[in-house]
């Protein structure tokens, strides 16, 4: 998803990559995220491919408090190059909306099955 956000304004900016590396210096799982970002960037994965992969991963992972940090990182990375671009913010907001809808649907389907 971080790759999709950085790609949303047309190209991945060096300042966005630097900000991402800075923000991911501490968490223990940051190496996996950095590897995924570098892989997608080197393969020139499309925004939609990266977005769909991230959405599926988060849906399978389930609700988590870690998403708060994820969205803080996304906002910071989006702001790293000339401020937040409308296309970057659209990707972030769309992701939040689709992820919430998925979890709500899951919760509601659990209620109707009982």
C-alpha cells in the first residue's frame, strides 16, 4: 500500500522513499515492509496491483491496532514530497473505506449466522 500511495502522484519520489526508510527504522516488522516496497518499485508494479495486494493482505490479517501506525506512515510519506497530493490522499481514503467496509461486513455476517 505504501508503494501504491507513493505511485499515486505519477512517480515514486526520492523524498518519499527516504521518509519511508526513516519511519520504518524501529518496528520489528519494518524490514518486510521495506523489502516489499523495494520489490514492487523495482518491478514497476502498477498502483492498482499494489493496492489490491495490500487490501487482500489486510483483509486476511483482520482488524488490528497496527493500522493506526500504518495510516500515520502513509500520511507522512504522502506529505514528504511537496505536500500531500490529492491522488495520494484518494488512495489512502479509498483503502480505509474499503477495509472498514470489509470488516463491518464480516462482523455483520457473523451476527446473521448465529
